[in-house]
C-alpha cells in the first residue's frame, strides 16, 4: 500500500513538472517565433521536438527491449494521426468556438499535406506491398533508399517553405491587422538567445519526463490488457504536448496559419528527420526495424488524409470541420484499444 502511494505521488509530481515544462517550451518558442517571424518560428519548435524524439527512439532501439523493432513505426504513425486529427481538429474546433470562421493560405497547407501523404506512403505503406522480404519489412537497400528519399523530400519542402515560396506560409493581410502579436515590438537579441537556450532545456525536460513516465504507462497498459501500441500513442502524446498546446493557443488567438504551420511541420519533421536517422542506425548496427502498418491503420491514415485535403482545400474553416477531425481521432484511439 505504501509503495503504491509512493508511485502515485511520483507520477503526480512528474505530471505537474511535465505540464510546467510544456508551458515553458511554448512561451520560449513564441518569443523566438515573434523574433524570426513565420514560418521560421514554428519550424524551430517542430525540428527541436523531433530531434529530441529521434534520440528517445534510438535509445530505446539500442536497448533492444522486446518490440523495439516497432518503436519507430508506432511513434511515426501515432504522430501523423495525432497531428492530422487531434491537433488540427482541436485547433479548428477551439478557434471556431470563438471566431466562428477562420482563414489561412491553402497554397502552403495543401503543399505540406501533399508532401506528408507521400512521406507516409513511402515509409508506412510501401513495406507492406514490396515482395523482396516477407512481412511488413524493407530490405537494407530499400530501407536506405526510403530514408534518403524521405530526407530529400523534407529538405525540398523546407526550401519551398522558407525560401522560394515563404509567402505561402505567412498570415493573410486581414489576419495581420487583427493579430496583436504581429504588431508588438520584437524581442531583443539577448532575450531571443536566452529563450532559445531555455526552449532546448524545456524540450529535453519534456522528453526526459516522458521517458520516466513510460514504465508507469507500460504497467498501466499491461494491467488493462490493452495492446502495446497504446504505449507508443501515450508517449507520442506526451512528446507532442508543447507543439499541440502552442498550436491550440494560436488558433484561439485567430492565428490558424501559425497553428497549421506548426501541426503539419511537426508531422513532416517526424518522418523526414526521424526515419532517415533511424534507418541509418538500424543498418549500421544491424538492428531489426519493421515499418509497415496494418490494414486497419492504413484505412484510418488515408481517411485522415482525404478529410484533411477537404478541410484545407478552400482556405477557411468552421466548427464542423474540427468536429469531424476530432471524431476520427477518437475512432483511432478506440480502434487502437479494440482493434
């Protein structure tokens, strides 16, 4: 009884600390975003979280625990589903409650969704339909090519987003007029540098706490008799908390463009940076790696992409679109528990 009470207090303390680290990360990311402007600010947070997430996945793979070959697959797929349905759906829903209808530039968001669809297909679907190996696995050469192709596609997207067509990812002129953050004075170089250092520290704390909480999550999942994929979903939710919180906060302030930049950027970085790194580690250390998803998950993923394409097609959103994405997300969570 005493041991159970101690574990409960430990989990409660870690959870409170985690929330504090998330709020800190969001604050410092917003300082940097205001200094650098869109889309660089949201890009910094997306890449920072992804790099730390990669290190967490690799450490778990190298540890060689049972099921470690599925960690990258579960993390990447969970990230895609959480971002496309959970984060974007909640942003549209919460923003719609206050502003009824929000606008954004569909040129950039449609391009990002197209790249994300291609990346997800390369990594999560192709292993199922290739015939060189049995099961949902790549050969080493296929894995190497998939990693290189994913990284090249992500770099091409970054060039498109930040250099050649940066204006596609900037708020519309009418949104800038009502955005108090846009007209506020930019922070000094010193304040931005301090926020950058504290952002990294906050993100490290978030992922570290997620790793500390993962054994408790695993025990809870095992006690409930739930599938092991729930562990990957729970860890992905914890790691994505800073980005999700920042995206919802921007949507409530009628800055949906920033929300979509952050959400889609997170999903793109999750595949475009995670998979090439994990593939290189798996090939170099000869580690098992299985990336193919089930037919059920494939159906849910392409339903999400189809609905996402309809949502982002016209450059404005309403409350109903947010409800649709949230219901799909709840369907994903339910079918993960009861496949």
